[in-house]
C-alpha cells in the first residue's frame, strides 16, 4: 500500500443491553467499561476493540470476540445484530476512524462476574467518544423492533411465563400493555411455544405454564405486538 495513504482506525463497538433484576420496574441498562488508556482514560465506554484481520473471519466474529474478551459473554445463544457504522475525523482524537457497531441482548443472569458496570440507558454517565449517541441509537432500534418481533424474549432465561414476557415488553417499551391484547398477539404471531410438561409452581396458585422462543432465533412479523397501551410506566 502506498505510504501516502493516511491510516484509518477500524474498530468494533458493542452495545450490550439487559434488564436489571434488582429493580423490578427498571428499564434497559447497558454494559460499560472504564477506559484505562488514552484517549478518555478513566471515562466509561462501550466494550470495543480493533478488528483483528488475521483472526476475525468477519465483522460478527470480531464483535463476538470483543464480547467474550471484554465481558466474558460467549456461546451462540444471545441476540446479536449489526446496528450501524459510525465514522469521521472528529470522533477519535487519534485520527480518522470507523467503528462498526453491534448490539446484543443478554439476560442479566449471564452477566454474573462480568467486569464493568451496568448503567440505565436513560441516565448515562459521561461516555467516551460518541458512545452516548450510539447507545441512544441502539435503544431506538430495539424499541422499534419490539413492536413487531420476539426480541425482548432474548432478555429472559430460556423458559419463562407469559406474565414475565409481557413485563419485559413493557420495560423495554416503557409502556403498560393491555394483557388480553398482548396474549392474543402472541398467539396470532406464533413467536413462542409452550414447553411440554413445563410448569412453575409457586405458592397457593396453580402452576404456571412455561414458554420459550419458538425456534430460538429472532423473528419479525407484520402484525403489531404492542397495541392499545394503557399508559406509560
């Protein structure tokens, strides 16, 4: 490559979204790490890193490597999707840079022992680079897709009850949904399936049927899940 071509910084940034369990009504949180090198040393940031051309088969492989190395999130069963590419000369003081951004949905239980912190997406601390804008874009994408997909199910354990599923949809959207309409939409859209002989016993109530995502992967639909909200939470 000719020496007169200026270098371009190519990185991966990952927006890992989850729902905290210690505050039952809380909305989405994002995983952050403290930067220990310049630029922005000591400032919170999204987990990210350089693309390893000799190691990463493609950009998704790079994102999965970053999540495994920085947060200990491995394995295939979590939702991961490319969000956008951000670029320009002003976003990184080290030079002209491009970052390919992925967002991931992970149940909080899988984050046990993860180095870093969770911050509410609606009350972020100061973030490095343009990461605050990237988080906002990821939340916007998830909320838009929530209305016609099973994506909130990836924030739950592998099996769950219908009340738990509705609670997750409500927490992602920030809306209280009509129970009868929500359950009707779930049946019509065929996004979940009952676990054979799967029930959860609790107290004096009859055992609750357990459900799971129908094929374990993301599904989109032309019907709307979140109709007739009762109001904001």
